[in-house]
C-alpha cells in the first residue's frame, strides 16, 4: 500500500508528501492564501492526468503523434456543493486522431486507473490515532 502524508502548514494550506514529492493544497482568498489548488481541484486534476497518461500511451502504441497532447477537464458541483457532480474531459491533439481509433481511445480513457477507482465502490476508512482530549471547560 502506498502512503501519502498531509501536514497542516497554516490557515487552510496543507503540504502533501508522496514518494519524495511535495504538493501544496490551499483554498482561495479570503479563506486562505491560494498557495496551491484546492483538494477538489487536485482530485479532478488527478482524473485528467490519468486520462492524459492513458491517451499518450494509446497514441504512441498506434503511431499517432502525441507530443502536443492536451487534456482539459471542466467540472461542476452538485446542487448542494457537497461533491463534484460531473467532469467533462477533452483530449486534443493538433494533428488529430484518426476516426478508426476514436472508439478504442474512448474505451481506453474510460478505464484509466483513477476513473476505475471512483466508478467502483471505493472503501475508505478513517482511524483516529490521537488520544481523546479532556472535555473543554
């Protein structure tokens, strides 16, 4: 199992450490200093980056120029703003994608690891390690 550590920096800013890399997440003003993307933006970015990875590998396997590949993601909140309700991912190459490969590429994108992880039931557990604090007076 891979481990990712998140540490509080200041206000709503946190540092994420993973495999020797550091990523900062934050909230926009006035809540915080906007030192990085929000966790939700990072979530959507993770989906787009995974799609980009799968698209690039697919295009390379089929001899399609992939050096100018661009993947964008637009997302919409649910009505109560409690979750991301929709993500639209656009895969673009300036030289185009042959029509014959388009259905296969869509199937490949549909099965990127991040998408597979959220389309199936994901088991998440929370474990509190700190001792219980004394009741506040």
